[in-house]
C-alpha cells in the first residue's frame, strides 16, 4: 500500500476552499431544484403545506442519495485509474 502524499498548508487550504465551493454549489442546485419541483410559483400561505414539506423532504433525500452514489462511483473510478497508472508496463 502506498503512503499518503504529504500536502503543504497552502495545498490543504486550496482543497478545503474547493470543497466548500462544491458543497455550496450542490446546496444551491438542490435548493433550486427542490423548490421548483415542490413549491408552486404562487404562494397561497406563508407556511409550507404538509404536501410541500413531504415533497421537499423526499426531494432532498433523493438528491443527497444521488450525490453520494455519484461520489462513490467517481472515487471507485479514480482508484481504478490510480491502479492502472501504478502498474508496471510490460514490453
């Protein structure tokens, strides 16, 4: 098993900033998509109805589930690519 690479503070800060940006973007996309799907354009009351609340809960759960699945798949692909690069070339 290969040792984990050591990162400088600058590199760690950059990775953290990118992760925060990605999470913010995902939250914005999720909020926009679920709002558009579950809440009618004309508000009839200031509170969410039971149906809207249930719809939002389900929408968010599905969105996060899909994001998790995509993340796992990308990680799996990345690991496979790493193994391919690490393998010695046969001539």
